C-alpha cells in the first residue's frame, strides 16, 4: 500500500511537471522555423536543439573586417562588427546585438542558470549571453548560426 502511494505521487509529480513544461516546449519549438533549405545537419542541431559548436571551430573567430553578421537561417541582421571582440572563449563574441535582433529565455540545462538567445525573426537558437568580466555583456555565439557580410 505504501509502495502504491509512492508510485501514485511519483506519477502525479511527473504529470504535473509535463503539464506545465510541455506546452511551453511545444510553443517554443513551434516558433522556430527553418527557412534556409541549405542548412547542414550540424547547423540545424544547434538552431533547433540548442547544441553548441566546438570552441575555436568557427572561422568567424578571426573575422576582423567591418560589416554585419546575419542569421544563417533567415538572413536577419543581428550584430555589427563594431560590437565584436576577442573573448578568448573560442566562440565569436559580441558586446551588444542590434536593437530587437534577439529574444531571450532562461535556460537551466547543464545545471546552471544561463540566458539563451534566439533570432527574433525566425526563432532559432544562436547562443547564450553572459554578464561577466570587463565587458558589460558577452553574446557567446555559435559561428555556424551566423553569416558575415563585409561592408558598412
Ligand atoms: Zn533568423
């Protein structure tokens, strides 16, 4: 009897959680739209499943020209080269995004509280934003989610 009751509460606990989390998950994934048909599996994995590319793997780490960084999925303009800096983390980093470029949500995966950011236009994941060090903010971006277009 005791055992049964424990199972009952376990069941209630699980359904309680999924009742609240499932609609949120569904809502969030429904807002992500793949627009670019040429995206690789690795890009889709980052954009849809919030995976992270290997550090120091992006050629954009060394991109120092003037220009803008666009969403690799929908083409929206996200960052200016003026905000780019070398964070030493191995991911393209920016102090600020262009106004309205991203939306954020709190991410508790990996056992810590982080702020996830995603494209305001198409909803796909781009990275996490931190407030640390001497910089006011650090947008830690997956280079695979960005396309650089040189120019002013
Ligand atoms: Zn986008």
